[in-house]
């Protein structure tokens, strides 16, 4: 998954550099590419101080409260960056508006429909585990890709690992179904 996003971002940068722009030629999108989701809208997790609950297509999970939440359906030009702590909801667009340089890698999360996600476990073992009553298929490929790819209730989660797998594992263990 990470290789696909990096490839898309690199292609967008090359096209932008060639034409002297970083935007897309598609329909105009409001300037609010980043959406700071209000706690009442996303659901605030009062049981764990310092976390926020994010819901996407019937799956909920907890992430650090300081992470921004980006809705890729609202603005498909949003750059999916794994050098900032963030949650990206939806499928990355073909015309992401990415900066010229992206340096480093940190904990981040991309959540998209499983049917559209090009999950590549790189030959990693896939295990299914029960997490809060939800069957979660996990390909632990952190050793090779620096990410954990998981699928739960038709939703694919790409948990990018920065300094260690602690945050990614904590997020993964918080996965639960909503609206059941």
C-alpha cells in the first residue's frame, strides 16, 4: 500500500513540476482540504484521555487526539503524507497536491474501502484475530515495509510505523464495529 501511495505522490509531483503547479485539473474544490473533525461529530472517547474516536464505514478506532483527520472524499487532492501524524479517510486521489519534499516517516493511518485498497503484504504472514468482537485480518509486514496492513469489516487500514509499532498496535487493538 505504501509503495502505491508513494508512487502516486511521486507522479503528482513530477506532473506538477513539469507544469509549474501542484493542483489538479479536475473540478474545483473548496480550500478546506484538511478537515478538523469536531469531537461531537467523530465521537470523543472519554474512557481514554488523549484519544479521539474516528468512525469510517461501520468501523471505529481510537487515535491520538492530536492527530488531524482528513476526509479524502471531501478533497481528493489532499496529499496522503506519512511524515506527519494524521488519519486519512478514503481512497487517495490521482491528483494529490503534495509538497516538493516529504522528509521522514512517522506514525500515520490510511483507512479506505478494502475492495479498493491494493493491499500488498509482501509475502508477510496473514493472521486473523478477534479484536473487540471483530475479525481482523492482519499482515504484519513492519519488518519489510514499515507498516501493518489490516482488514476489518470491509475496511482496509494501513498503519504506518514510525519509531516503533506501539502506536500502530494500540490503534489496531481499538478497532470495533459501529452501528451493528
